[in-house]
C-alpha cells in the first residue's frame, strides 16, 4: 500500500516541479538547478517503486519509510510555492510580480528546506542500488482501460442486493421460526451463523422484508452492531431505528425508560447484524432492556461465531452453508458475463467452473472474482488467473479474505489508494459517491488522462464506477427507498453506497498505519505517528480535550473527518482552535453534524486545505480569514440555519470548484465576488429559502451544475427577470436545474429571450416554479424561452399563469422535440384552456396534472366527433403512472378513453384520481381498456356516488384505495358481474361516511385478497358472514368504526389470517373479544395477533 501512495505522490511532485510556479521560484532564487536535480532524483526513484512493492525485506521497508517522509516534505514545499504564487497575484493583480526588481518573496528557510530535501533524496536514491530494485516505469498520464468517460450519465450492470441466489430454504426455515406462535417467552433469540462472505446480512435483509414478517410484527428494527458492543449505544440505535430522534442520553436509565415505552405491549422483530460480543453480562443487560415487548417478539442475530450464538441464548442456530455448485455457477455467470457473448464460449465456461470450485461456494468470493474476470475477456487471461493467482489458495478459514486480496492485488495502482482511503469510514456507513470523489480529488489521488486532462471529476467518477463494478461497493436499500418515496417531488436522485464488512476489513488491512479511525476517546493516545489520514467516529461533547501528544505527534496530518452522525455532538471553541493551529498541513477537514459555535480566525492558516465541510446550527458567520484558503476546492455548508452571509472577499478562493449551501435557511444574498471565481463548477443553494437573487451568474463560464437559480422579487418587479434569465444562456449545465421566480413578473427588459436552456444537452431535469397567484402573461414569455434540449428527461412546471402554453409544447411534432422525456408534472395553471399534445411523447412514463381547473381540452383530442387517432400514431405509448387532480371530467375522459382508439394506455399500471369534482359515477368506458392497471387510488372526489361496473374490467388490479368520498355508497355496486378472475390483494378505504359493511363484490377476490383496511368510517357496523370465504386474507385492520359491536361466525374460517386489529372501536366489541372469556373470542382465537382497543 505504501508504495502505491508513493508512486502517486512522486507523480504529483514531478507535476509540481514542471509547473510555472516552480520555474518562476527557481529563477528568482537561483535554485532552478536544485529543482532540476530534485526532479531527476524523484523520477529515478519513482521508476523502482513498482518493484519495491513486491519486496518484503525489512531493509526495503526501512527504505520506503525514509522515502515517504521526504516525499511528503517535498510535496508540502512545492504546494507552498504554488500557494505563494497565487497569494501574490491576488495582492498585486496589476502585473507580473516575479521580476528582478521585486523584493525577496521568501526567507532563507525556503532554500534550506529545498536543499535538505534534495540531499536526503540523494542519499535514498543511492541506497536503492544496494536493494537491487528493478526499474519498471509506468506512463505518468494513464489512460486505463477501465476509465470510460461518459459526460451524460454512467451506467453499469451488477447483481442487485435483492436478487438472492440459493437461499430459499434458509429463508423459509428462519421465517418459520420467527412466526412460531408456540413460544412462551416474551423475547426469543435466533442466530444466523456462518463464515464471513456467506451472505448472512443479505439473508437477514431478505427475511426482514418478507411480507409475512411485516404482517406479523408491530415493529421491525434493524441495528448494525459490528465490533463495539456497548449496551447503551445499541439501545440508542434501536430507538433511532424505530423512528425516534437521534439523542444523547446521558444515563442508561433514561435509555431504558424510552425503550420500555417504545416496546411496551408491541410484538417486535429486532435484527442485530454482525455481532462479535462474547460477554454474557453485556448480553444479559441488553436482553433485560428488551423484555417489555409482547409475547412472540424475536431477536435475529447474525454472527461468524458459534460462541456468540450460545452466549446470546439462541433457541435456534441456523448454520449458513456454502452455495451449491449450481447456485455458485449461476451467481458467477451473472457477475462475470453480464449480457456479453463470452458465456457462449464453452472454453471460458469450463475454465470459469474450475475457478468457481476454488471459491468454495462463498457468495462474496464468487462476486469478487466474477467482477474481476468480467474485465478480462480472453481464455489466456482466465487460464493465467486460474493457474497462477488461485493455485495457492486452499479451503480454510481465511479463504475468503485470500480471494478478496486477489481482487485487491489486481486493482490498477490508481485505484488501490482510493480504496484504502475508504477505510476511514465506519462499517455499514452510507457513502455518497460525490463526497468520496471530492475527497479523492482533494488528496490528489486522481490522475488526469491524456485525452481529458482538465476534467478531473469525470476521471474520479470513473474510478468510483470501476470499484463498484468490481464489487468493492454495493448500492444500499436506502438508495432505492429514497427514489421511491422522495424522488417524485423534485425527481432528485441521491446515490448511497456501502462496503461489505469483509471488504471494509480488507480496506483496513491494506491501509496500514497511514489511515486510522478513532473509535473512542482513548484511541487518541494510540494513533500511530505515521498516520496521515484520521477519522473520528465517536460522539464527543464540549468537555472533550484531546491529549497534547495527539497534536504534537500528528502535525503532518492531511485528513481529519468527523463521522459520528449524532446531532448532539459538540466541539468546544478551544479544542477546535487547538486542532486547526496544530494540523497546518490538512488537505481535508470534514466536521459535519458537529455543533460548533465559532470558526476561529486561525482557519485561514490551513494553506494546504482543499476540502472543508461544516454542518452546525450555531454558526452565524464565517471568519474573514477563510478567504486566505487559496487552495480550497470544496466548501460545503449544510444545515447552517443561522448563517446569514458568505464572506465578502470570497473571490479570493480562486481554486474553489464546488460550493454547497444546503438548508442554510437564513442566507439572504450572495456576495458579488462569487461570480469572479472562474474555477467554480458546482453551485448548490438547495433549500436556502431566504435567498433573494443571483445576479452575475453568467460570468461562471465553467459552471456544470446549478441546483437552484433564483430570480428575486425586485428583479421580477423591475423588469430585470429576463436579464437574469438570459445569464444562463452561456452556461452548459447538467443534471438538475430549478428556476424559481420569487415574485410576479411585471415587466420585460430590453433583452429578447430565446433558447435560454435549449443548448444544455447534458441537462436531465428542469423545474420551473413561478410565484403563486401571478396572473400576468409575462409567464408565457419566460416559459417560451425555456425550451429544453431534446435530451431532457424530467420537466416540472408549477404556478404557471400564462394564457396558453409555450409554442414548443404545443407543436405537432412534440414527440420529436422531447423524445426522452420520462417524467412530466404540470400543476396550478389557472388560465390555460388547452393542454399540449402530451399523448405524443414516446418515452413518457409518469404524468402528473394537478389543479388545472380551466383546462377544457388536450391538443389533438378536442372532440369526440372530430378526433380520430391516425393509425400510425402512438397514444401515450410508454405511460405507466398517471395522477389527475382537480381537473374536469372531460379531460379525464379524453386522456383515459380517447375516441376511436381501441387500446389506449394499455401499459398504465398506476392511476390516481384526486378531487375530480364533476365525477359522479365511474363511467365504464373510461377504465375498460386499462388491462395492465395494478393500482387505483380515488381520493377526495366528493360527488362520487358509485363505482358502477368499472372494476369488472380491471383484471390486473391489485391495490384499490378509496379516500374521502363522502357520497360513495359501495353497497350500490353489488350488481358488478365479473367476467374473469381478479387479482385484487389490497383493499383500503378511508373516510367513507356511507360505508356500513364490506361490499359484496369483494367475494370475487376470495383467492387473492390479502389485506382489508377500513379507516375512519364511522357508520361501518357489520362484517358479513361471507368473509369466511376470503381464504387468502392475512390481515384485517379497522380504525375508527365505533358502530361495529360484534364479529361474524365466518371469522373462524379465516385460516390464513395473521392479524386482526381494531382501534378506536366500541367497548362492546372489546368486551366480546376479551381473551378466553369474551363471546366472540372463540371466533378469533386461532389468529396469531389480535389487538382490540376502544
């Protein structure tokens, strides 16, 4: 690992020595010859570093340690040169300051430092001859095969975590134990035991998300324990997993009370993942805190140790074995071949099967090797890997790590150091790729390619994607949930990744002593002196004082990251001051979710700093000295709610590449100096709600991403809105852009607006938000100028008050202009009477139309008599999700049932109708063609009386949700005659005043209906006898129906029913269902989970 770092560092030193700044300094001081000799020496040493990596002798290691120390000294000195050049240019912008008449820039210490470095390197270079190291030169500017730059978007293929292979029987056995209702104890422990890499966590996740498990437990809780088993900390994590706030409980008693209250009477499943604790006393303390749950509660433990399973008191130990040969090959095939044709090569298949046997049926090893071989395409490469790399591995306890080391050894040099850096993150940590990429860049780990020298971010991103393809990272479930639940509003995607715990162990192993994670206060006394990169992972409070030796021994520290995540962590002003003044060589300072009252002026002394991240609700201002950070590339200010302004002289941050101000709600304006930063590529002012205007942004010609562009009230009022908007025209923005008009546009300036964003070919999401209540036609002029490039995928228009939609939306060939549009949302348009021909958009999958009260027609669908769809036209050919809110019934019919079209919307699977006031009955012809519809939601249609027979045509319908339709009488629809079997599995009704009993037509779904949920239906009084025929029903929930006083005999026949919950019901029903003695108890005694409450 050390040699990998040194090779990269040598490349950086040589690059710096060749820079203009070094040449100018050399000329002024007469040290040009010294610099030239230094360059020659570094180059000769760099040539043998690859061979040095293969040597294991102590003399080689001593040589490397000496070299490393001098290399870092040289790197710091050359960084000083470049910084001083930048500083002087800022002081005297008028001309060149490097001339014979200029005063001396540095004192003699600089010359002495340079000579000392060169002399030390000369000695080291001489010693390399005695070590018999062989020169193995590599090109300085690599163009690795794995680096494939794609400016639009990176795509990749790998096995998703949810696609579990070969564990069906294991899952069934564990689920059966979890659902076992015969257990008498309040809480029972079950363990999954197996070697690392067998997939214990993946299996536990699969079980945790099983539908029957979800139904059977009131609460499901997940805690990753890993190495540290502290009872109080685990209890706090349990509370957080249950949806409670992160808190700093000072006393164990307080935690106990909170946990007891949360679990009281609840049947819960708690997963404790990756447990190592073998201390019986600690287990006993934890279990005592968890006994307050209902009978049948379970704890599922995953561990590599049989002793842990025994000490935890597991009633069942599930020993996880290897995959079968067939299962192992299936997994390997997915990883190694993807969709490539190599799998058709019988020779490769045979070689692959021999390699899979060596992996011993361990999923992680198979994934790792498969990912590695995916990058090798020839038989010779596979044979060499099998015979040379795998030949020494035999079956044993360390087999998996040996195979993982092979994957690491096969990494290119430039990826090894990037991977080692990940050891600073704690296990199970959610990593955002752009954060990690920014850190790699800040440390100088990224090599520019010959064809793309300047675009370091694209190269860094390709590094990350390469590690992802090789299975060193995996996408997390949280990423998918974020897309599902939050992505609809702003259509914003945040990507989170994790490392498998064994991959994390590997990162720790290869990182040596240069990377160190401080997990508790005592660790500060044992941080190795060689450490250059440190992370602090424990919660700290304002009284924490690091020992003096910690500062003294680590003055050369290059990274300090705080990653505990507790919002209650506090660092005192004195501790922060001491840290900053001691660690002057820091490149990265990450202090997020750490409450800091004041950033000290000494911050400006961190002249090597590239990356600064602060998240504190206490900070009001940034120190003026921050503008002395001329090397700062990344400045992230997140959740700094009291921060009111940025530094006036921010223009001095000449290296700034990314500025993030997220959730800085008090920030009111941007200093004009920001627009002078020619290097700025990314601006993020998301949720800066007080920010008023952004004049001058057009000067940032290097800008690539801009999350929010705000046009303030004064600009809108004074006629400057068009001028502001026109500033975007020269920018090549990508990803997502929100344009927010904060006032009513009252006038237009002299500039004619055209094609503001049309040339932004990398822009994927465009949101345009006008001021609510704007009734001027100036909105039309604004929106007319915002025609996006044809690569746009998401478009959102809110509060538009133009009298018509812009011409680029109303064109005949709309599908040609926006061929890739996937998501479209238009809401609160008060004057437009005609919608664009949206049905022509060929890629549109999701359409949301809200509060378009005056819209009377859709272009191209004006009238039943006139309109006939041409035979060669496609009608909403890709639409899968449709939401219609507060529109008239005519528009609804035009979209759902265009005249003279036999099968419109045949792929639609999700339909929401909300606040369609004119809807009285569900017309049969509207829904009969929706053959693929799986989910139907009808909400707040206050005049809806009947569903008529619409459900009889929806043969694919699985989920039906009806809410707040006070006139709807489901009993009037008893005449429904179904012609085909149904698939309805979920029936949910809320706030239906006329619902008195279950609708008769539910009997048609006796074989598929699994869940009935009745909420706030005050007149619901009877459950019919025929409910006993719903043989698949496994949960029945009734909430807020006090008229229900008894249960039918048919309840006895519901053998599949796992859950009966009645909340806010009648006292009579509660008494009749009292366990063992109630009149209705025999009807429901067989149900595992019964909860009846008044």
